[in-house]
């Protein structure tokens, strides 16, 4: 399974287990908004992604809701933002079904 953070500016492929996000030299996904911003971890045991905010001064947001010094589950289709003026990224997973919010299900 391959997973990505996708934006209008490009696409970051996530690592197999943990992807660090920030401006620091060792970050996997380089952003200009904070030194050590957050990490996105894949848990193979339950096929979930966990976003961990590292008390970033400019904030980490999931679907416009701020996450502060916490870890939360995120799903394909969620919009992740790092910093108040930072780019927004959609979590995309190859082969995952995107679920539209508020749309009726067929069947």
C-alpha cells in the first residue's frame, strides 16, 4: 500500500511506518512552517494513520480543526494543514475508497 500527502504544489509519498513533517533537516516531508511540526504514522495492525502534533507554534489542523499536542486518527480524504498559512494536503491511499461527507450511499 502506498500513501501520499497531496496538494496543489505537489505530492509527498509517506514512509512505511512514520513520516516526520517540518522544516528541520531530518524531516521526511519538508515544510517551511515549523522546525519540528508533526508526524504521520501508519499502524499496520489496524490499518490506521495517526497524526501526532509536536506542540507546533503555528498549529496542525485536520479538516480545519486544530490538533494541539495530541495524536488523532486520520483517514484517506482528510485534509491536513501545517501552520495557519501553510499548504493543505489531502491524505491519499492507493486503493482506498474515498467516502464523501454528507453524500447518500448507493445500494
